[in-house]
């Protein structure tokens, strides 16, 4: 088994196929993965594209063959035209329920969905896309948003665009996908005071502050703040303290010092793909 950097904003596990196993309709499970498979069962269930469970023959590792393997995959290999050496994504859904999908398809679907996510314009659209990503990635929605936050935080800064609106020029607003990420991760609570309140629609009210108004919507340039805190950034005597990576860590409003909570401190720094042979 080896670990490499994942091209997607999530970590996942793959198994490499071999021609001899493909020809026999089998998938040999490496010893490094046997712990996620049943120890005694003679069958497991695979979830197909329609969400239907298909029973497959299964040989536990502690058997006379001394090999953990899944049988009855000839149609699967033919359907996806799986080639020698291709990687298959393995997901444990329950005790004896699994999903197997060629990595190339896994990557194509998720890359498309994440692109749609970034272009989302309303609650229904973004929740629908998150549900699709959740289903294929086997991750909770909040974990998807956390991972996307980490990915976005590593992007390079861009200048904030200006758009013409009603014959006047205004700075671009924060994309809806980023608002959704920040709402869920900070739960609408001010990063300075931890204050929030619920609106009549029963959702947390918050405002987004651009630390540098001319810079773009980079996560290091955005803060979830209460209206009062937002006003202080504009009108109070202000001193700001940044760390070496560019995250705002402390502020002083009229000589009153406050720490700045940054969710990045609680998130993974990178994503890995485990390749099992």
C-alpha cells in the first residue's frame, strides 16, 4: 500500500486490478484492507448505480484459500471495461455492504459535481448538489464543506472583481458556495465574539467582512462577523495581526484586543489516496 496526494478534496481508498483476476471475474482484496471486510460471511452486497444491492460471493481471508476476494464481477468488469492495472475505489457502506467504482468514473463525477457546487445560486440547488456529492463520496455534507474549505484556503489570492450594477460600479459579492461553506462551518457565529442570532426564517444571521476590500473572495480574506463587529472593522481604530500563512489571528478595536477563531486549525491540511495492491 502507498499513499499519494489526492486530486480531489477528499481522501479515499483504491485497489489495483490485475488481468488474471479480471478474466476470472474476481477482485482480490489486499491484506492491508481485510479488516474492513467480514471475517466469516460467504457473501457480501455491492450497491449498484441504481442503489440496488447485489449479492456477491465472498471468500474471507481466514479461509483455506488464504486470500480475501470477491467473486461474480465479470459483468461489472465488462460493463465498465476495466483494464489491467486500473484502480477501483472501495467504500464500506455498512458491515457487509460495499460500493466499488472505477476511479476514473469516480473522479469524473466528483470533479463535475464540485464545479457545479461552486456555481450554485440558491439553497435548493446547492443542497441537491451536496447530496449528490455525499452519495458518491460516502461523506457527510458537513465533511464535504470542511474539505472544500481546506481546498479553497490553499488557492492563490486574486484581486476582487468589480461589476457594473444599475450604472454604478460595485465590488463583486461572495459566491453562494463560499457563503454556504462559511455558514455551516462557523454556524453563523462571529469569529471575533462568537455572537449570532436566528432570523425569522430560523437560520443564523451573519455578515461577511473582506479584510482587504480590494482583494478577492479568498478564505483568508473573509471573516464571518456579527453586524456590530462588522461596523467596528469600518469605523473603529483598528490594528490587525496575521500569522506567517496570512490568517488573521488577533484584532484590536480601540485598544480592546480580541482573538480570531479560524476553523482551518481544526481541519486536515491535505487529502490522500490510499492505493492497495
